[in-house]
C-alpha cells in the first residue's frame, strides 16, 4: 500500500492557525496535540466516508467528525434539505413552523420523554439538564460517572477534571463522582440524607456492556432518593438504536441529552425528558418561579432542524442502524484476525459494540500506552486512514472503505510488532506522542 508522505501545506496551516485560534481548533479533540505529526492539519472537503487534506491526500475517515457525521460527508438528501431550508429563511422573530414538526418527529423517533428543547451544542443541553434537576429537586450537587470523559465545558463538569484553571474553587464542591458499573459507589453517594445531589448523569454505555442490574439499580436508587436520572446519549444516540443505548438496554431516564449524529454533522442537539420536569422551563405555570432553561438565538435555526429531520428519514428508510451493526461486526472479526496474524493479542484489543469500536493499544509490558497508540495512528494515517483510535461504521463505510481500513491495519500491525519486539517506539514514531485532552499542564 502506497504511503502518504507529503504534508507540506498541512505544516504551514498548523503554524498559521495556532496564531489566530487558541489551540488551533474549536474543540480540543481536533488539536495538533491529539495526533501524530504526520496527520493532516486541515480537511478541505469530504464525500461519503472519504476526506481530503490541503495537500490533496485522500483518507478513509474513521471517526466521522467525532462521530457526528452519522451517514456520510455531503450526503445529498440531508444537504438538499439544508439548502431548501436556507432558501426559506433560517431565523425569524417567532418560532419557525419547522420547530413543531421537528420536535414531534424527534420525540416519536427516540421515544424518550414528553418534551424536547433544541440547541446547537452538547454542553448547552447537558447544562440545561443539570439546571432543570436543581430546580426540580431544590438541591445543588451533580453526580458524574468518573470513567466518562466529557459532559460539558461548563464549570460543573470541568471543575472535576485536571483542566480546572479558571474555574472557581467553589464549583468543585458541587460535583461528586461515582464509578460506572459499581452500584456500591452510587449507594455511597446517597448514604448521607443530606447528600444535596440534584442529579446523576452518565452515558448509558461506553465500549463494554454494563454489568447485569447496574443500570436498573441506578434507576431505582435515583427514584428512591429523589435524584433526577440523566442519560447522556451524545455519543450513543443513533448508533445503538435510533432511540439510543437506552432503547437498546431498555432503561428509562428522567432526562436525556442528544447530539452529534442526530443531524449528520450539522449543528443540532436536544434535551428530552418527562413533562413535569421539562415544563419547569416553560411559561405556562402562571405564578410559579421561572427557570431560565435554554434561550439561544440559533438554537432552533432551521437548517440544523431540517438536517435532523432528513437524517431521521434516511435512517428509517434504509435501515441504517441494522446495516451499520452488520458491517461493524464483520470489520471487528477481520481486525481480530489481523491481530492474531501478527501475534499481537496481548498488545492490541478491538473492543466495543459493532456500531462503535475502539482499538486499545498496549506496550510490551501490557500497559495502555499513548506512545504506542500514536504509532498506530501514524501508520494508519500514512496508509490513507484517518484514525484516532475509534472505528465508527456509517452508511458510507461500504466494502471498499472497510477493505482499505483492513489492509492499512494489517500493514500497520507489522510496524507495531517491531515496536513491541523492541519494547520501544523511539526509532519508529516521528515526533511526540499524542497527549490526553484533560491534563494539568500543556
């Protein structure tokens, strides 16, 4: 397989963009420090599961815009719906007629809650969920799953991370942690009758199935102690099922947050929930205290909602969830065979569900190692696969794209084998390893 070696325009772009944009990107996961030095610095365009960089290099996209592009880049039915909406006007003095249609369609699709509030980014709706929970319970603290990497850029979450510079010290006291799949850690949160916990938020699932009874136990504990149970479906929505992982795992939250893939990469996020909680953010309870829930000029801008409606229609018309799972399972089987071929079973593990896979990279001692992960990224990228650790099969990842990923993985594993044998990446990795997003020092 021919290797990509020309990144000259990418290097120029990296220097220029960091001069005018802090971090060089508008989400830290896209920054230069998250990739090997041979990664493309910018994407000029994409089509389906393929993207092109400034130097004209072509790649198979594995994470599809941090899993937000759920069908494919430039998918025409969605793009046409967006264009049609744009020509009709994107923002008005009163709600657009499309808002009612979009709300009904979304609620009918995800089957989670009675009401919905739309926004443009995930942090807006997760913070709104926390605000509702505090108003509903009269309590202040938020319980978060420690193993889940990101819920919001707002103080209530960032206070619990290593990146807490700029966050008031007082905010730290308002967040408590528990361990996913450890029901005892949740019970401990509520052991003090004065726990002051308004809500518990977690993703329904990551890569490993939850232990039997864990989700049900959390649901029961939250109900017993009057704590609002929030499921963050930002990643899992439209992957495990159209109704998210909560539908797949048969668990019902009080509130749920949605984003990323619900509009095929266009900006649309949602908060859904029980009417008695959601209505606190409304204006029909005359004489009651008003909760200033979400008020954003662009929250229901028509192009995002049109993209969401068209995305839902496409998923239903083509049975995309089932198809993605089938192709994802075949991809996992083939990658496992390649790992065995190179005798890397103790060093590389493909984990997750067929709808969202992750490759765990370990060093010769069996420890998870970002340097070795960066080496695998470097080698995959050099072979035309834009890879950061995740493998997200979408409708656009058909046999040709999956074959390319498999060939690149095979050749990359041969390089990885050399690093394992040498117990070092020093002669193979060009530049520094990728760094964690949440770290104390730059």
